[in-house]
């Protein structure tokens, strides 16, 4: 997924405007971000998460689609794994998901 940042003309470490990165906050915080993106005129929003946040990302997509943006469709789901560096310098793989919602 990191390759897509470079393809979109973004530097690594920056995310494009239509991407919502899901972490440890409550799902409604991310739902608000998705709804805001659609209300700003964006036609598709990508919801990304890694590791334990994957289930929260699925919740965000479903809450957004079923309660707030009822005309949104799941345009694609992409899964994979990313290699990250741990604090002790070792490298490990972590699962990732990207859910694309579009109007």
C-alpha cells in the first residue's frame, strides 16, 4: 500500500485527502471523518487499518454505509501485509486492509 502514496504524487509519511487511517479511537470518530469527506464532494474514500484495528475499520465502513451515507457502495477491499520495524530493531509483518467506499 505504501507504493500507492508514491503513485499519487505524495511523499511517504503523508496521506492523501480521501484516506481515513483507522487506529485506536472509537469508531464514530472515523465515521465522522468519512462522512465529512463525502460531504466535501469526494467521490470515493479509502479506509485503511493495520493489525488489531482491522475490525474497527470494517465497523467504520459498515456504520458509514448503513446509517449515514446510504447511497455509498463498497467499491473494493484490498488486504495484505506490511513489514514494520519494532522498537528493538527487528522487523515483523502486520496485516493490513483498505476498504474503498464510493458514491
